[in-house]
C-alpha cells in the first residue's frame, strides 16, 4: 500500500477530533441525526408511494 506516513510521531495531527471527546460526541450526534432523518424521509416516501399505488 502506498502511504506518505513514515512515522507515528505526532499522529494526532492526522486525526482532527481524536483528542477531543466533546467534538467526537457532537460529530456522532450529528451523524446519528442525519441517519435518522434519512430513514424517516425514506419511510415517508415509501408510505406515500404505496398509498398512491392502490
């Protein structure tokens, strides 16, 4: 595999939020909200499509 990383010194510089638990939690909550919104939107669309098909 080709990679430009040759040493693990100062590796935290490669991971933006790795040293900040608060940011990790906020990021996780944001991702969860997006997933829940997407699933809800898909469910709404499918219910309407099924109702219009009858």
